[in-house]
C-alpha cells in the first residue's frame, strides 16, 4: 500500500543553519506530494506541494523537489529561523485521502 | 483569507457518551474530510464526503462514527459511544475540487479526551 516515511526527530539546529528533512514515499502511480507544518498549539497548514515529477514546491524559503527516481520529496531551507520551530509532515494524496508521515519536530535554537 | 473553523477546541467526555464535533469548511468548497491524530502517532484519515455522501472511509470509521452536513455551512462528525481510544485531535479539512493539484485546507482541530 501507499506510505510515507520521514526522518525521525527531533531535529535541533542553530539559527541560520541549513535544513534538510528527508521524506520518501511508496505509491502506485504518481501521487501529489505535500509538506504541512504544525506550529505549537495550532492546526495543520499547507507549506508547499508538488503534483508531478521534477516539480519544485516552494514557500517561505522552504523548497522540495518531487524526485520520481528516488521516490523522495525532501524539505530544505537555506537559513532557518527560531520561528521555523514546528512539526513538519510529509504527505501524499491517494484517491480521496492524504497519507501522512510520522512528522518531524524541528527545534531552532537562537 | 478564508479558513476552516472547528468547535469546540477542546472536549472532555465520559466513556460511552456521544460527542459531536463541528466544522465550518471554507464557503465555496465542496469536498470535506475528517482526520485524527492520536497523541504521538501519525495523522490518520477517517472519511471524505461529497454531495451528501461518503466518498471514502478508512477502517477506523466504523459504525460508531457518522458524518453529516446538516445545513449549507456545517459539517459534523458524531461518535455515538465514545471509547478511551477515541481520545485524539480531530481535524476537519475541505477542498474546492478533487484531482491533480487539489489542496486540503485544515482547521485548527478539536482535542477530544475520553475519560
């Protein structure tokens, strides 16, 4: 069946460090891929998405490229801020539902 | 910016009681969803709903669960007889179309605690 695997957290970085959160997926066909973010005490917010191979989603300095050959959708940011501290979820769309990774907690220290 | 809203934000109930979680999707959206997240676990799909019918449901969504769109704005999830294991954060989501490029927009969640 379809599934999403994310790197385990927490990931702790210093401000202005480079961020990578790995996400790989297993799916039939070519599903749309998403990154959602959950800030402390809040709901799930769409961060970025990609709908086909080689698409790059980007938002708020974050980027992720849909890699069909490696079935990956890694999240990257060149210089993180304290305000980026949150839980990040990778997800794929399968039929009518989203299938989620376990989430990666990101902690940014000043 | 339009957003999905959910009420209540927190609900505490006794095992065996019925609960209704309420959601107001984004006004021009036609597709509605419920997900849940048990503490420390993955977000799990429960059900999708379109045109007053369930489109898809997961194994979790058994006879104890039901969904309804009672009027033009609300979308509800009912749990008839709550169990301890129903304690979770419940998220409502909506989208304006279904297909390539579809995005589901989520509400802030209702934290349900069953005692």
